[in-house]
C-alpha cells in the first residue's frame, strides 16, 4: 500500500526536523564540556597550581604579590607542594627583611617611596647627625648595616650606595647588576644576578674571599664572616671561624641564612632553625632548635668576645609573633608582646620589628644612645 504524496512529504519533514534537533543537542553538550574544561584549565593556571609528588597537600596559593590580600575563589582548594609553600613564605619575608636594618648606632629603614628613614643619633666625637648620610639616597629597594659601619643601600637599577666617608676601600659605586647586599664589620658583600658574589673592604679574616662562589641566591655577613645560600639549599661560609660559625657544610634544605658575631643561623624549609657557632645549649643542642613555624631569622653582629658574647638571635613566626634568645642585658630579647610583625632586624643591643601597617617597634638600647621610631610610618614596600 502506498502512502499518499502528502503523507510522504509530512513524514520526510518530521524526520528532517528530528535530525536537526538531535544534532543541535549534541553540539550544545559538546560545547559545554569543552567550555568547562577550558575554564578549569584557566583557573588552575591563574592560581599557579603545582602538583608534585611528595609532600603535596591542599592549600590556597595565590601569586606572590597578592598573597597577603587575595582570598580563594569559592573556597576551592589548590594542590601545592609543601616545599614550594615554604619557599614562598621565606621569600616574602626576605623581601621585607631587606627594608630594615639595625646597626650599633642607628635603625635604618626603607620608606615605601624609596627614601630612607633613620633614627636621630649623633657621633659624639664628631657632633654629626648621622641622618645626613642618607639625605641623597633615593630609589632604594634594600638596606644593610655592618654594625658600626658601613651602611649600604641597593638601588632599583642594581647599583649600590654606601656611607664610606671617602674611604676608597669601602667605595662600591662601580658595582652593577646587584640583586642583594649585606655588610660586615668594615666590609660589603654584593650578590649579582648571575649568582656570583663581589666584596669590598676590610678582609683581615677572609670575609671577602667570595670570588669563587657560584649559584648563590642569598648572602649574609656577620661581624667577620660571610655566608652564602646556594640554589640547592646548601650553605657555604668564609671568614673568622674561631667559634665554628663557618661550619655549615652539612646543612641541607635551607631557605634563608643569618650571620651574626660568633654564630650563624639557617632556616629550613620545614620552619625549623639550625645553628653553627657559639650558642647556649641543652643536651648538646642549641636552645633555638625547639623553634617551630619560623619564616624569617636575624642575628646580631655583637662584638666578638665582648660582654655580649653570643649576642642574640631573633625569629619571626608564621603568625606574626617573634621569639628571641641570647644576650639580653639591654632588654633586646623582650619581644613576647609583639604582634602583626612582617620583618625583623637584630642589632648589637637592639631588636627592631616592622609591622604590617608600616610602623616600627624597638626594644633594647645601645650604650649611651636612644632609638626613637615612634613617628615612623610607610616603612616597607
């Protein structure tokens, strides 16, 4: 039996329409699947997702510049390696660490506009206001002090300025391509972008013997010795080693270093601290080995063999509080009530803390000097 022509046409039209609907539905489903995958890939890329074997756990990891203010979208957890997290925290702290320093006579800090704030102190013998030394400094990104001298500043263009007072031995105006600075007692050390290290100044004990160092990512000078952190987390040291402060060859997994007078500190990626040199000990171990959740360290350049002896060391904890240990004759270890701290600096008889709001706190006092930072604001980056 044949269908009428009209019925055949109607059936054909219905079949065509059904095919169109099915094709459209399949296309929409495929597009949605593709779009969701693209959005997921973009989200993971933007949040700097790292999923490496060994030590991975859930934590939100925004970019470095935004870590203090960014909140996770929709509370979505991101996988990041524990090692990477520790390294990020350390670098954030180190970046701020370089904005404040304490010498025997002064507290010196970088303002957010790249100029310098320093305490109003005078050298009594010369009756000279030491703040005059920094009047011409600008575009500063980091500061460092060698105890009594020199004071140095790193500019944005990779050059270095110093308070060398005409002493050619301390003149570093010809340095270039510098990314980090530190200073000991009468000498200056600079880290170059290629991982090599340069030095200038007094080298009686070998603190300037760094010309063969390679693959260095951080530097710290003590009173008479210099310490360098390699890219692989190991440490090298040169200079005065009477108390074993340069015995750091066995250290591993280090992400930050701090050299003092008779001692050297190393911050491990797990937030613990190791030490070399002269320290008070319990059961054969430095007392600071009990510290946990540390993200920054600082060691005072105390006079070697003097009344301060081991000097003092300071550590910033993850929650913004501070711990200190060592010589406390001037109250320089009285930091138990500090809070909201983002950077620390230990001087000979003083400890300085930078708060997240750009203000500064100080405890301790050098002999015959006063450190007044009560009116400081906008310190940091």
